[in-house]
C-alpha cells in the first residue's frame, strides 16, 4: 500500500533550488531532475523500507535514503505511522549531514 509522502519546507526549498540551478544550466534539465526525484519519491512511497539506512543518527530515528537517478542527489526520509516524511533533497557531496537535525522534529 502506498503511503502519503510529506515534504518538510526545507526539503521543498532544496528541491526547487536544485531544479532551478539545473534549468539555468540547460533548458529541460531542471524538469529532468524533478522527474528523477518524482521517481525516487514514488519508489519510497511504495517500498518505504527499501531505502538505505542512514548511519550516525539515533537508532530511534530510522532515517533512510534513496538515490536520485542521473543526478548526484538523494532523498532522505523518515517513515512515520501515517506518512513518509521527506527530510531533505540533498547533494551527495556538498555539506554532508547538514540536514540531520531535521530528523529530531
């Protein structure tokens, strides 16, 4: 059963910023990025336990991540009882772990 997916405001801003950056580099690339993120989000909504666990966070917070195809990004999320909560749309190599404090909220 597909769970609803809810983005934190920070994750939404990151998604929009990255899509805008890619679109400025080449027309259509921002839309391709959004499409790849949509595919990753669809996968985690259908199979929320399939993502890779994120190490270094509290064991009580089973944060997971799924890669974004074709782009050096991942979607970090936390599975709740009623929804999947997207904590970040983060670049693989920039500012590692900057978003981890969002898991505590």
